[in-house]
């Protein structure tokens, strides 16, 4: 008897920094198990809209922009049967980088 085909399980997402500075890069990782056949790709979402597709479970996003990259990110895994359930969201808040010298405080964003 052949095993039944099924979608991947609900994904989970992690990120190495939820408050990165402007122009930095963050690393997202999506984990999902189960599903037959194997996972073909990972779909990344920002504010529930598709942002990227990749065969890798990791996504490097950057350099980040203060004005456009804040938000909620999530992911899902896909195989030939369909998409698994989307992960719960991780919120990213991009911060300004502040530099100081003797005469001037400068914000780099």
C-alpha cells in the first residue's frame, strides 16, 4: 500500500533580530514537517501578501529600509499537493542607526 499524499504541516518562523537597524540584513528561517511528497519550496509573506519564494528554508532580507520593511512576516511550506498552513507572524521593527560626534548627532535614516 502506498502512503497517502498530504500537504506539509503548519510552519513556524524564526528571525535572528526583531529590531534590526536601518540597512542591516535579517535572517528568517521557516520550519515545517510532514507532508508527502517532500517540500518543494517555502513561501514568505509580509502583511499576508507574498514577498518571496525559495527552495531554501532560510531567507536573508536586506539591506532593510526604515520606511518600508517594518511589519509582520510569516511563511508556509509547499509541496505538489499544496501549501501547508501559514506560520504565526513575527513582527520586525526597523530602527534608526544613531551616530554621535562632538558637534552633531546624526540619524542615518
